[in-house]
C-alpha cells in the first residue's frame, strides 16, 4: 500500500470510529428519553418490543465482533425478555466500543488484523472498506426507526427535542469527544 493510500485508510478508520460513536450516542439518547413504560409494552401483531429491538442491536454487534474480529473480547449477549434499559445502555456502550476497535483495526491500518467483514455465518464475507461501516449504520438506523415508530404507536412518542436532536450531528460529535464535525481529524 502506498503512503497516500495508507493515510486515506487511516483517516477513514478514525472517521469510522467517530461516526460509530455518534451512532451509538443516538441509541443512548433514545433509551434515556424513552418512557420506561414503553420499554416492554406489547406492540400489535408479531412486532418485537422496544426492549427486544435494542437487545437485538447489541447482540448483532456482538456477532459482528465474534465473526469479524475474534481477537477482540466479545460482549456478553443480552436477553430480550429480561433486559432493563440500564442494562441495554451498558451493553450497547460495550458493544459500540468493541465495534469501534473492530472498525479501527479494519479501516485504520490495524496491521491486517481484520481483513474481511462477516455480517453473519450464512453471508459471504466482504473485503473491509466503507461498505462495512455503511452496513452497520444502516442496520442500526433501521431499528431506531422501528423504535421511534413503535413508541409513537404505543402512545409514548419521543419529545420533539429528542426526535429532532438525533439529527444534530455537530452536538453528537462533541458529546462523543470530537472537537469538530465531519472533516475534523481530532
């Protein structure tokens, strides 16, 4: 790899870590601001509860780490029927940290420790690259949309400040320790 390619790769890795941290901050905000009654409220039909959605997100992250970066400590799985909001927040924080390490190893010049992204045992592995991060973010955004819609349908809509606040990425980046937003390397 040329020096220029290595520099781009390293910048991508640092950006991926910051982006995933902001992504997880959104999850944390939603759980913090969600009415606790909504956590286990039974949605109509065969839909998952909000608790089950957040535990699924954490458990999938743990699977990505286990399959893609076996050199990292795999977070313990969460039980969707017993998990509390506090446990979900702690679990998601831990799995976000492991995913950040995995992204750094994959995209930040981590010496080749992560060469392929394995989303699932049945899916073909992908070479590491921006597609890996995009897939991870898309999965989480899909489920956050479900959570927001379910909360509303169950009669526990999120406050407008929260619904709009999750789009304030400059604030999210700062809350995650980045001095600037996109394009800043700090």
